[in-house]
C-alpha cells in the first residue's frame, strides 16, 4: 500500500526512525505537498467561494463568484478558471469538499436534494465530491492539521447562521443514523417559550448569527456586514453577546456532561476579536464532570485560524474521506472513466 502511495506522489519518505536495537528501523512518512490539490466550495445565499489547498494545507488560491441558476455548470466554470489561474493540472485535483452555509438553503433545503445536487456536481466536474456540514469539515481539519492531531475525542463548535457541532470519538466523526448529527443549535437552553412556534428557547434563538441578524432587524445581512458590527453598531453586538452568554454556558455544560470529551474547540464565521469576546463571556464555565480526573488540554480551545477554518476544512474533506477505510463520508463519484489514477487508488481500491 505504501509503495502505491509513494508511486502516486501522495506521500514522501522523510528518513529512518530508530527505536532501540531490536527490529528493523521504520521509515517516516508524511503527506506530499506537491502535485496534488483539493478544492473547497462554500455555498452562500447569493455567492459561492472556491479555494484550492495542497494536501499539506497550504493555500494556493481562492475566488468568489455569483451564485447562478445552473449551479453545477457555474461551479465547473469557476473551478476550471481557478485551476488555470494557478497552473494546476486537471490530474492534480484529488477531490472537492462542499458545504452549505445555511442549513435551510433556499434551493436545496433537505438532505435528499443536496445529495442529488452533489452527485450531479461530481458528474459535471468529473471529480469526487464530499459533502458535509461546516463543523464536520473543520473537525476533519483539526484532526489532520490542527489542534486535535493528538486527541482521541473532542467537540468542534461552529458559530454560524445556525450553531453547528461535530462530535469526534475515537478519532471518528459521529454522523448518526441519518448523517444529520451536529444540530447543536436545536438543543433547548431556556424555559422561555418562543412566540413563533410555542417551543422552549433553543440555542439558535440566542447565540447564532441569525439571532444577531434578528436584533439588527436586518434578517438578510451577510456575514461580512455582521463582522463589521463592532465598528458600525457596537451596542447591538453587546446585546447579542449578553443574550448569548448564558445559553451558551448551559449548552457547553450539556456537551461536557453527556460526552465528556477531551476539549471543545470553538470556531465560526466571525472575526478573531468577536470570537475572543464570546469566549470571554462564557467564563467562569459551569462546573461539570470535565473537572474530574487529570486534564491535559483546556476545557475550551479557540481555533487559531478562525477566518480560514471553513475553507481549509472543506479542502480537507476529500483526503479525510479517502483515509477512512470505513468511509463514513462516502464520496459522490463521477463515472470510473473520469477518475485519475490517484482517485482510483484512494476512492475505489480496497485496502482490506
């Protein structure tokens, strides 16, 4: 298997690791950052963002395009232009990771519609497509390139239009029976009853960026405008932080009590400064079972590259899918005749 990966240029040998005097010295291996790239695509309400990253997570290029009516064709043209602009050959693209910014996307509101779209996109692009939530993509990035490389279990929380989470146990992202695990914003955090549906208050009602939109009375405000509120409307931002803090503390306590993970990693579609303010409002954290026993990492970790994490994570998904032999993230594939040798090796070969 290693010989095939070396021949495909997907990994490099770094040298020999000697341990003691017994047995044959082992060769050190690492991912290759040359001649293989992944693409990430995020679908916003009115535009799409595309980015190219090497297997070692070095950013190659990025662009934004308007979201057209014939989305697979629009994305195909944009991806081809991005590859050409940065001198990347078709055969060097391993796969595409994709997510929807809004869980209730106006064109693809349900999982079945999104799966059909991704299969159509794979056929149009001629490359494997892996779809997941933004939180799951970011969790995959943290396992391969970030703060969770040495962790067995953690929760990644993504503060977006809706609150998302990805639960990792035994270095596997838990998907649930219908692949929809991670609807963190749907948990009840308040006994107050919503005037909209008569239900108890959910985390999304207080701490999501949609909740911040509601406070501004501009429900179509885009993420860029939201991130400028600290300059343009600091009072609204303070009100949102105040209303979000206690529900978020309750939600964190619930995660720790039920999952007892090694840590909770926070990220989101917000600026580092706003994320710092949110985390500061959460302290002191509610005492939980996470305090018992020896701790090697803090209860909460802030993702270091908060404004890049989503695109980095999406570009990690194709590799994460290929490395998982049980394939929880089964990629949507084009016809076998369209696959490159690298793609056949990683997505269709059996290592059993």
